[in-house]
């Protein structure tokens, strides 16, 4: 059993932020080797109940839930910032050639280690991750995450058509490999598997149907893919699957929409699509930096509240431009504020700092079906958290010193923060040096 004393940020069941200026966080060993939060709250109210527990005192620091990245591509780490005219040219010129290299286990292992370093340097404690079509890429990432005790969800990409040599897989073998990887890794420690069709145009009817059958056979695994990111991609998907009502409906028609299913982007949606997300308990990974970088469009936060469905924030590295949750939250704020265009221009929405933070922590956990497990510092949650330094840079220190509310403090961190604000990571109760 151990305890930390510092300012403490967490969320209640309604997503409201709770903040203790002088807080106490007590953790204890739980089941299966997990460290869990035993108590969290005001230090003066809790300290007497834990007189013999050693306390790490961190004055001036903030303990906050570890960030959750709901959509990231570890094989694309090295192509961040690669210029292209849009999504499809970017895939052709950069993504597929780089991903072909992951057939080599040594290359996959080296990138997996660097990828995990970057996640942890930026305060990300739970990523939902695309690998490549090569089983070796999955084994490399899970092996690295297991070594570090990191909670991670990942899967082998399925893409048996409209893909170049080196990344295209074979339909039946891809499904056999996926099931073998589920059996090898899912539920191993804090690891989880995600069935991963790259996107509908890259998958044949048979491959999507087989993925849906696996999803039914293993209901506790995750599903991840892309949808409605780019207008050219949408037209392509609709031409390939003319019997489906919409691009999104392609996945539903193949048994790939349910709880623990996460679809990246979800930009060009109708209300019928939003209702389908809501009714199937499927979630969206909102990727503001990649959408801005590739010129794909903007996620409609107001519409996602009008026809409510679960969503969380994501870096989408390497289309996304940073591993940093601060950069992602900042971009989400800008996207939310941007007026929509069309016959009638609608004003943007101003996402509250507490809401942005929730979408990258407890709200993202909710979207992944991991409520009460990660993304929060309430009793029973796993002890994954970040120690934030609100004075990490001179300008940040000056601004946070003047903050008169929690909203001002969090917004200053969102606008001015970067990896320097992450003073320390605690993974499963173990402090890690930077």
C-alpha cells in the first residue's frame, strides 16, 4: 500500500471534474497483480484513516488520470509530418511502404519500443492501437507493452484487397492469424485484442464477414476501424458496397458494430449514422490533428450531443501530428469552435476544459467500455496516472499561477502544455523515471 499527496483531479459518474487542492491518493494491490485506487480525496479528510501508509508528498504538482488514446497507429510513428494532398495519396506514398517493413520482427520490435517510449513521455497510459497486416508487428507491440506493464489494446490490420504487395494479406489466412493472436494475447495481463479491418475499401466481403464472425465468437474483444473520414474514401466505399445504406452501415451489415467497437473519424455523418452509433453502443475516436493535417473535415461535436453517441479523443499518429494529449485537446477545442459551413452556417461550440480533459480520460474509458477500470482516479480504478507540473515552463507557470478556477487551470495546461508538463508517470502503481 502506498499514497501520494498533491493536488488531485478525477471525475464523478456524470463526467463532472472533481479537484482537491491538497489531495491524497491511496493505492493497494488488487486482483491479478493490478494496483488499484483505494481512496482519493481531500488530504485533511482522509489522512487519519491511513496513518501508517508511506506518503510521497509532491507539493505544487497535480495527480491526474493517465490519458487514453482511442486511435493511434504505432507503425506510422516515423511518417508523422509527411506531406500529401489528402488521405488516399498519403496512404499510397507513405503509409503502405513504411508498413511493409513490419514483416521484419526486428524492425517491429525496435519501433514498438520507441512508440511506447513516446506514449509514456506524453502521459498516455492506455492506447487503442493499429498494428500492420503482419502478425510479427502485433507480437512485437504486445511483448513490449507486457514488459512495461502497460495497458494496451491492439490488433493485426485486415486488408485483403486494394492494397499493394507487402501489406496485402490473404483472406482466410488473415482470419486464422487474427484468431490465433486473440488466443495468444487477449486478456494476458493488461492486454486486449482488437479485430482491425483497416477500412471497408481494403477488405473483401468475405474478410469483413469473417471479422464479424470472430467478433461474435469473442464478444469481449474490441473492434476498430476507420469510417467517413474523407469524401473520396466515402464515394469509394459506397461504390464497393452498394447494398449498404451508408459507409458506416457497411460495418453494421457485417456484424462489426457493438459495444467495444471504436471507429475513427466519423466526420461526414448523417443523423441516421449517429443514431446507428448510439443504438449499437458503438463509439467514435475523434482525431482533430489528423483531420486538420489531411484536410478531411471536422468532427461535429454539437451533432454528437444532439444525437448522442460515445466518443473520445485520439492522436491518430502518424496522420495526427503529435503524441501529446495537450496538442489533441487544443486541436479539438479549435475544431469545436470552427463554424460549420453549408447552406446555413452554424456557430461552433466552445468545449469546456473539463469536458476536453474528460474526453481524453474517463470519457475515453467509457467509449472503450472500460468505465471504472482506467481513465479515472476513483476507488477501484487501476493506478495509472500522471504527475503534472503546472510550472513546467516560465509562461505556463505564470499563467497557472493566475488561474482563479479549475477551468482556467486546465485550459492553461491545454493551451500551453506539452510533454514537459508530464513530470512523472505511474503505471500500475509503479513510478517511472523520465
